[in-house]
C-alpha cells in the first residue's frame, strides 16, 4: 500500500552559495508517514533566472541521477527545483582548502578509491557523468583516523550538461576531445576528469591552472600540456595516464582501481617519510 507521504520543503533564507548556474539553499523536508512526522535536511538547488533557457539539461541531469542509486551517488529527491539530500560537510575542494594539507595520504587515497568505485558503477551503466571534479564531490562523513572512522563522499549531479556550459571555464576538468567535438565525447572523458580531481585531492583542493585566462587555458590543451606532477611518481603516473590526450590510452575504471590499490598498499611512508605530509 503506497504510504501516503506528504512532502513539504521549508526554505532557509540565506543561500549557501552558488553552483555554476544555480543558487543553493539549505532546507528541510517533512515526510508524514502514517501520521508520524519525519524531518530530513535537504539542499535545494534553484536554477538561476538568467539560465532558465537551459532548464531542460538541468532537469535531464537531475532525472538521470534520480533513476539510479549507489551509496556514493548523491540522492536527488525531486527535480522540480532539484531537492537534494543535504551532505553534512559540503564540497570537497573547500574542505581540503580549509584543512590546509593536514589531511593524511591514507585519507586522500580512501576518497580517491570511493570516486573510482562510483566511476566504475557509472561505466557499467554506460552513463557519462561529464562533470567529475572536487567541487562536485560532497563529504558526508569527515573521517577521523584517531577514532577509526573513514571519510565518505557522494558524487553530486552532473549539473548543466557540458554542451551547455562555456566549456573553457571547465578546463582542465573537461577532457580535450569534449572541446573539439562535444557530440563525440564518451566514457573516457570521465577518466580525464578523474585525473584532474586526483590532482586536486593531492594539492590541497587548489584549483588547477588557477589564474590562467580562458585563452591561456585553451593553449594548455593546444600544446598538450600536463598539470605539475606531484612528487610521488606512482601517483604522477596514474594522473598522467588518466589525463592522456588520446582517450583510447586512458585506463578503464577497473585499471584505475587496480593502480589505486597498489598505491594504497605501497609503503609511501618508507619511500619518503616527508611524502605523507605533502604528497
Ligand atoms: N559550510 C557549509 C556547507 C555547505 C553545503 C553543504 N552541503 C551540501 N549538500 C549538497 N547536497 C550539495 C552541496 N553543494 C555545495 C556546492 C554545490 C554545488 O554543486 N553543492 N552542499 C554542507 C555544508
């Protein structure tokens, strides 16, 4: 029997910030099941008025995500104004910048592994996310090694599809081939973005190519340049393989998981004790 559930979202006044085309607010939804009231924190993403014209790709992204479920995929409750589960610690890039490099390597590898797992899930479903980045990774659990809890991330919605966004401001997250011919891009573009996100995770959440103007970012791709390599060579290799300009040379998500596992089991402490601080 379909339980009669009445949903009501109350909206907190101040907005929490902005996505690229959206304003985000914290709210709460009240479900009434069999007369029993149940409150859940939610995050509301409202499409900016000026971007009303791309509402269909906004809804397309949201409805796609509301059709599949995975523990590391963000729950989207509704797509009229995109009501999302409120994720306690917010976007990963801001969290890492706040933590100023005091995050252990094991924590970063754990988060990278979770992202690789959800990437594998999407690959098996033949779904291209198209917007993998540290700001779209939400931290549901902070993780504290002193009490033995590990971090837990949720990959956010793709947001406005790549075709609509001014792809230049998505360099170096958007794969080069997507700039060339948006209609041809496939699964491999998420591998490229995984590499960029891995770079962000090991660089304190700093935005790559920060300060470059769109023209200079375009030249970065024209000249087939790479992001500055981290000191840890095995990590640099993995980032480099994901950020291959030829999509066919990028590893599969299973290949990424295998390589991450070998990083996790390698004795990066013994290699270079200082490594675990700034890798
Ligand atoms: N201080 C603080 C703080 C801010 C937000 C959250 N929670 C949250 N939950 C979501 N479902 C989505 C998001 N987003 C944040 C940026 C975007 C753009 O995509 N989404 N933040 C938690 C703490």
